């Protein structure tokens, strides 16, 4: 007789494997480290007795590296939450889009030190007598260096979503909550992961500015590898700077192997195309997790919460256009909304202008505009050179699976490495050679901003559907035609996103690139970044506000006149939908 039930081997419960043990021990070790490092963030602390520097004892370096890494991941979690809420509201709500996108341009243009100078006093007052207030200020500063790039990328994935996915979600009567987690997040996962990795690298870049704080003529230092580099650089101890660089390399490689590489390999499951890649990226850590039963057990436990959450959050309504609406009511609501928003903007602008007139005087405005024009020239030079260099490299990496498998980890490590850790070495070279920082500042700015272009181009090139690549290969397109008809139109939306964030990152990087110091020698370039850094250090609120306002004016003006037009062109003509 044929047996219609499973064989004895299928009913035997498998034994615990080495993968289960490795995953359990890894999770336990990570949890212990988080608790151990978080405990040090709540120690007693007062501004009057706060240390202005940290010890440069090499034995403290592992602990400092752990504290910095914990701040980076907390800021990353906050950035992901902000990205989901802000980008979705900007893409799905008609009225708020007109406010949120310009506001995002302004937020991206405000330098990290501008946020720190405004928020640090509030965070310290929020947690009196505890170092947690300064920790929150540092995490918020790192958050401001991560969130905007991720928000731009996720918003672009929402507005350029394939039309068949949009129609399917409406035909299936998905709620807004269901559509977000089942359609929006999966379709935007690949650009979100790649830009999250780039934003994480941006957070490393501003680690020194967020851990060694100089505000209102007061110096605050948190235990961290960024403040360690600042202290060693100020003392002129090149050996300890190199030791911190070595520790940073180990830290960046470890984060890439244990976190970003598995995440990029896992995100490939969300690729939307008709044919499969010849070689998919792999990760030993991801393979280990897939062999273990622990993720599946957690999935079964947490999976029971999906249906209750869907039912509870169905109150937000369906992801559907209204079948009927009153044009008069919509017009009246638009008028009220516009009047309220314009009133608030006008009130804020008047107060800011009066404050600048009372503190710095209106004669300072022309000087700051001139400084902004000089920094603007550096930013344009950086973006043009970065485009010419990194677009071909990004296409080469993204469209060749074998090259991608070898080059992506290297690119990830280089992009994640905080280039400003090398500033003391470059500053020593500039001092020895007598090269002006007016020219050297372009190089320092590019070390932190060029990777945005490269990463977005790699993501765009790797997202080109394989059926289009195969069609181009079968048609034997000439190289020039292949670039003009396939590659450039396909990567254009990703490049625009990278260009916007690279320009914004360059403006932000000017804060730390136009004024550098080593062994008591300070080099200052003529530019808006140095102006804001000097005003923040001296606590001059009027100059800080004026510098930030002028920087926002340049960034928003460039985005409105140039980048946004390219953004709309990418949505209209070059989206793969």
C-alpha cells in the first residue's frame, strides 16, 4: 500500500545545530554590550564640572568605539522612523507635500553645528544632573547627518513606484497601513538600504563634531572615538591619531560584515523584475541566520500580531482615491491651509530679520552672502568632478555581478570610514607644504560628499532589470547608444537623488573642512562653513542664524532652480513604471 502520511524522518524533531548556538550567543553578546554601554550614558553630569576633553589612553579606545557605535545605531533607528513618516506624508498627502519637500531642502541645508547650537541647551535642561542630556544632543546631531538622504531616497521610491503595484494595492482594497508595509516598504527597500548605508557613513563623518562639542564658549566632550581623535589631534599626537584610525577601520569593517553586507544581500529579495540575476550577492552572516531556527521561531511568535495590528490600524482608511469630493470644499481648504502656512512663515521671517538687525546688523548680510558664494563655488566644483569620476565607476560596479561582489564591500568600507579622521594628517601635509586651505578644502569636502553620488549610481545601475540588459545585449547596441538609451535613462533618477544629497552633504562638510587644526596650528579657509563654525564656537547667536539662513538660501535656491527640475524630469520620463 502507498503511504499517504509523512515518513518517520519528517516527523523527527531536528536537533539544535551549530547555527542556532552561534545566533543565540551573538544575540546575547550584542544585548550585553548594549546594556553595558547604555549604562555609562546615564552617569551624573553638570555643565559646570563637565570635562572639555577625554583621555587619550589607548586602553580606553575600545570602550570609546563601543559608545560611538551605540550612538550611531540609535540615530539610525530614529532616522528610519523619521524617513517612513516624513517621506510617506510628503508622497501621499497633497497639501503637506508642498510644505514638507521645501522644508526637507531647508533641513538638509542647515549644518550639524546649527542644530547643535539650538538644541544642546534644551537637551541638557531636559535631563538635569545626568549625562543623558548631552548624549541626546550628540545622537540628535548624528541623526541630522543621516535622516535627510534616506528620506529623499525613500520619497523618490514612493513617487516613482511602478503603476501596476499602485493599481494592485487599490484593487485589493488594502488599507493604508497594509499598503505601506506590503507594497511601499518592499518596493523601496533596495534604495533605502543603500542610502541608509551611505547615511551611516555620513554619521561617522560628523562624529567628531557631535562628540567634541563647542557651544557658547563652552567645551563638552563625550566618551567616544570622535572626541578621542579631536583630543589627540589637538595635542599633536600623530601616533594616537593613527591608532584611532586603525580602530576605526576595524570598527567599519566589522559593521559592514555583520550588518550592512547581510542587509544588502537580504534586500535583493525585493527586486522587481521578470528575470533573475546571474549572481546574487551573498553574506556568510545571512547564510548563518537562514540556517538557524531562531529567526523562524521569532517570526511565528511575532507573526500572530500581524492580523490584530491590521484590524486595529484599519481606521486610517483604504489606500484609495475618493470616489467623489466637493471642488468648492477642497478649494476652500487649500486657501485656509495656504493662508495659515504663509502666515507662520511670514511671522518667522520677520522675527529672524529683526533679530539679525539687533545683533549683527544688516551690514553683515552682504559679507556673508559673499562667503556663501565662495563655498558655493567649491560645492559646484565637487559635484561636477564627482559626477565625471564616479558615474562611470558606479555603472561598472552596479552592472557587473562579479565586480560588484568584490568591489561593493570595499566601497562600503571606504564610504563608511569617517574621512575627517584623516583631516589631522592632511592638515599636517598642508602646513608642511604651505598649500592654502582655500584649495585643500575642496579635497576635504569631497572626502565626505562624493560617496553619495557613487552609492546612488551603484544602486540605480544594479536595479536595471535584467531583461532590459539582455535585450540590449541581444541587439548588440553600440557602446554610445547603450549609454544613451539604456544606462543614463535608467540611472538618472538615482543620480539626481545622489546629486541632491551630495550637494547638501558638501555644504554640511564645509563646516568641518574650512577650518581645521593640528598641534595648535589652525588653518581657516574663506567661506561660509568657517564663518558658521567660528560663530558656533563663540556662541554668537546672530551670526549663527545669519550663516545658517544664507546657507539655506543657497541650498534651497539651487534645489529649486536646478535639482528639483531634474527630479520632476526623472519622475516624468525616466521612471521604470
